[in-house]
C-alpha cells in the first residue's frame, strides 16, 4: 500500500491544500483528545497512588496506636507517671532527662525499628514523659486526638496518631502519640512526579506522530473517493463534449450555408438526432448508476426466475445474432430452484449489458453461450463468447466507469463505457458479483454470481 503522501498531489493545488489542512486538523483533534486522556490518567494515577500510600501509613499507625493503647492503659497509675510495668512493655522508652544512647535496640511491635517512626507519651498538660524513636522537634506538642499532619521547620512532614490514655480509675493519664516521617513517601512521590513530567511530553510526542499517521490513514479513503469523483466528472464531461461538439458543428454548418437543400437539412437532422440519442443514453446510464448507489430510492424486490429472464434476453438478441452470423445458445441447470430475490428490470439490464458486450466483440461465425447453473446457495450465469478476448492487464479495469479496451471501436459503435460498470453495480446491489476469465484471441467468459433463494413462495 502506498503511503498517504504519495496519494496526494502537489500542495500548490487548492484541493490538495484542503486535504492537508484537514489532515492537520484531524491530527490536532486526535492529539489533543489523547493528550487530555493521558494527562487526566497520569494525574489520576499520581493522586490514587499517593492516596493509597497515605492510607497504608494511616492504617499502620492506627493499628499500632490502638494496640499500644490497649496494652498500656491497665498498667498506668498516677497521671503523668510511669510504672515499671510500662518499661517492661516498652523496653526502649526513653525519659527526656535520661541518656538513652546506650539503650539496647529493641522494637515496639516491630514499628520503632523502622526508620522514621516514633512513639511519644505526654502527660495531661502536653509535656513529654517518654519517647521512643526520633520524634519531630517541637516546643508545643499538640494533644488533639486522631490522625493529623505535622510540619517541621525544615519542611519535613510527619503523620501522627494521638490517643488519650486513662488509668485504672478512669482519670486522664495523658496521651499516646505514634507517628511516622513521610520523607520516604515524599521522595517516592517526587520521583513519580519527575517521571510523569518527563514521560508525559514524550508520550504526547508519540501520540502526535501516531495521530498524524492515523489522520492520513483515515483521510485516505476520502481522498481516493474525491479523486474518483474528479475522474468521473472529467470522463463524463469528455463523453458529453463529443456529441455536443457534433451538434454544434452541424448547427454552425447550417447557419453558414444559405440556402440549404432538403437533402442537406435531412442529413444534419440525422446527425443531430444520432448525437441526441447518444446523449440520452449516456445520461440514462449515469442516472442508473446514481440510483443503484442510493439504496433508499429503489423499488421493493421480488422473486425473479432466472431461466425466464435468460429466455427473454435470448429472444431480444436473436435477430442481432442472426444478422451478425453469431450462434446464440442457452443452457440451463437441472436444479429445480433457480430463483433469486431482486429487481427484475435491473437484473434484465445486467444480462442485457453483458450479452450485448459479448455479441459486440464476437466476430462473424462466432458463438455466444449463456449458461445458468446452481452452485450451493449461489446461482451462476456464465456468458461465454469466442470473441477477441481481453488482455490480462485490462481485465481489472473493464468494470471501471468510462473505461474502454479499444476506445475508437467503442465510440464507433456508440458505447458509453458504462455498460459493464452498470452490470457490476447491479450485481453488487443484489449481493452478488461478476468475474471475468479471458484470453486474447480465444474469447471471454463473464460469470455473474447471485444469491439463490432456497425456498420459493408462489
């Protein structure tokens, strides 16, 4: 498949600029849409990850704080004073007035051994009674209960859980505070932010490149359709110009000749009538193609018995075949059901075009055979001739509009170059197809395939 750039003409052409502008707009639309989606996804991922880590830390702090709270309260005596039992429960507690540098490294539920975690016991006035780990340096210690965030002077952030402690008498003993330094989390989130800042522009760049390719791929069918319309318009104008030019020349010749004899007038009228008939045929063929492309503008399909249709075609062309000394024969399959669902007039036109094409290019003494065969769920109509044949390089083009293998001969016979294009359009409109098998000098075989009805309602 050729790249999209090779399908476009030079950018200086107005329609080419329109397609390039459309491609840029599609690229901008795709890229901006994907950019918004990627940015929203990245921000959502970052917020969700940060929230998940904070929830994990909060859950851990709550679990440890509640476990310590339930273990300490039965061992507490006078408010603000520590019993020896407390030191047995928490061996690594340190009183602020004591030197705790030589304390054995033990753990409190495995938490204080982790870097950044701490424990702090306060009395009812908020003064420090004992600590474990490295709590933040503060002059005033908050005694509010629950989870909250602390900020150190150097910007470090802590997450802390605070619970009130009561002694056996139910009096307020003080407060238990368990906290964690969020430095590791902040570093991790900072790394993620940098990764997103670097990765997101790169991803957007890749999206922009992919959007440019996708826009080209998406606009390619539209450009091809535009080129086909442009070619069709040029071909139709060329076909219309020839008879119009003949009519104009005839009219001008009459205007310059004074007086004109009845014989000359009759000759001019015959030319005008012949060219008018050619124009009428061309316009009708174009209208048929247009109607076939508009599925809503067609009549209700009916059941069509193909052998009867072929017999009508045989009767219509029998005189022409006899005049050209061509043997026209038909053959039918023994299958009982050779009925298709479709529009009888269109199917008749399909066969008419294919058979007339076979008769046109078959020389005197040749043979044209129409065979109707049933194959599984398909009805096949094969039109075989012993004509001049079609070269292999032309077989893929003969169904194109206005294409002629031999333009001079086709125009001499009055052909518009739309016969096989109409035949293929009718076959495809009925869910079928046409295939050609030909060899130069030996003849051609056009096979029409149509879906066959397996049950017929009479």
